[in-house]
């Protein structure tokens, strides 16, 4: 599979799926549909570490790039997910330069970072994992608060940040809005515009959680890392449609 960093370098917009359920079978099935990446949500999903290992294997077997949203900006957890086979991590609530620097340190080996060596699972797939990780591991910081938007230009100046990811619910809450996409709100749209402009200035890929039918709008706004579907939402939607048809 072509890595996310290679796709971004080629100017591609990458489309992904989101997993919140601990099913490796579902992970393989979703990955086989042609998404550029499939993200395991270890922050808000019903997924623990052991399930994550199996999910990452299922995603790789299905032919997509496995990514993990880690629970928090904690170096041990970040490294453990990368050792388990994640090709990238999405790190929540990165609000300051210091927090962005901590993300990079956790994701990169010395001399760039401080990640401890021990690729127990992912090392089975790469003869020289250190070299592979340097070229392919995607470092993705979440910009999802009003504070982060104020600091976004300085955050993106931190060397080693490949992409950012907007969490619209948390961003909206910190802007005094309901926890959802608020495209009818000027303050929400201004925040998105500021993020995309900063990404363009710094050569960082802008991303956003787009489940709910806003992917095309986000792409038009300049976002290039787009999660367009999620397991529970897609399953409920399809089953509800089947039930309506049957009735």
C-alpha cells in the first residue's frame, strides 16, 4: 500500500474510515473497500489495546493504512500503538507548541525524537523498521479547540508535524457552539479558514472529521485528510434503510 505521507507528497487528498467497535473482521472488511486509511479510535471508541493490535492486523490485511487515534498526548501510549503496527497516530487536544513538540518526540526515534526502540509487532513486517518509520509514520496533531486555533501557526512551525486533524465537536464546544459541525456559524467557518491557511503556509496537510456528509464541503475548503465514514454510523444507516424497505 502507498503510505499517507507518500500520497500527501504527491498532492493527493486521502479519504478514510473510522472504527469504534473491537472487531478485526469488520476492520478487514472496511479496509478492503479502498479507503486510503482506516483509523482505530482508541480515545472514544469501545476499543482497548489488545483489540487495537487485532484491528491493525485486520486493516493491514484489508490493504489500507492503519492509523490510531490515541487516548491522549502520552508518549508511552503513542509508542505502544506505533509498535503495534499503526502507520500513523492522531493525537487529541494539541493546543500549544510544547504539546506539539511532545507529539513529535513520542513518534520519532533519536536524534529527532525520543521514541524507545521495540517494534514488537510492526517489526515483523519491516526488515529495517527504523528507516521505514522515518519515511512513513504520519504524525497528526488534532487542532480542536479555540486555544489551538489561536496558536495554530506556531504549532505548525514545529518540525515533524505532517498533518493536523480538526475535531469539529470539541472545536465547536470551545467556540460556544453545539458539539457538531456548525457550518452555519461564521465563527466556526472562520476557525476552519484560519486552520487551512496556516497549513498552506507551513506545508502541513489539513484534515478533518467529515462523517455526516460534509466531506465534499471540507475538500472544497482545502482539507486533504478526510474521514468520510464510521462503522457504527454506517451500520445503523444501512440497517435502518433495510428495515424501512422491508416494512
